């Protein structure tokens, strides 16, 4: 994607500060993945787009919420899914499939667990499959 310089200590410090706020630790992380997908698909390249997007979201929430009241959830979900599809790296998935089939199977099973269950279910499926591969039950 973009060549950002990421200072991991600052990210960890920010997450630690967020976790000390009782009841509000989730606020800075809500929706960041889908928001990044929308920004990337729109061609946004600077952090200024986050400010502009925040202002637009506030305007939509304040003014246009009644217009979206009767919109079915499946339509809203399809908008998010369409944005997230742009984040898939099909070349990397193909390389994983060619290099190590076991890792590819784990990746697909974990993905399906997250899509049809929850993050916890996907993680549990991935861990169980890895343990089965390591113990020799599979393969």
C-alpha cells in the first residue's frame, strides 16, 4: 500500500492509554478497518482526509439520518463489504497457496470463521487447526 513510517512505540503507548480509560477504550478503534478500506479505495493519501471524513460523517449524522432510517441493513452491509474487498491481496493469497498449502488452509478457515461467526470463532478455528497440524492429527 503506502510507505508510511510507523513508530510502533507510539502506537503501543496510544493503545495503552486507550485501555486505561474505563468504558471508552473501544472509541479510537471503532470502524477503523472499514474506514481505511474506504479511504484506500477512494485514493486518499494524507491524514487530512480523516478530518474531512469526520466532518462529513458528523454532517450526515446530523442532517441525513432520517433519509437512511428505512435503508435495509443488507444494503449498508454491502457498501462496507464492497469497500473491504479492495483490501484483499490476491497475489499474496496465491503465493501462500503455492508455498505452503497448510498455511493457506488455516488462512481460509480462519477467514470463514470470522465471516460466518465472529473474530473469536475465527481465531479458535485457526488455533485448533494449527494444533492439529502440529500434533500430526492432520497431514
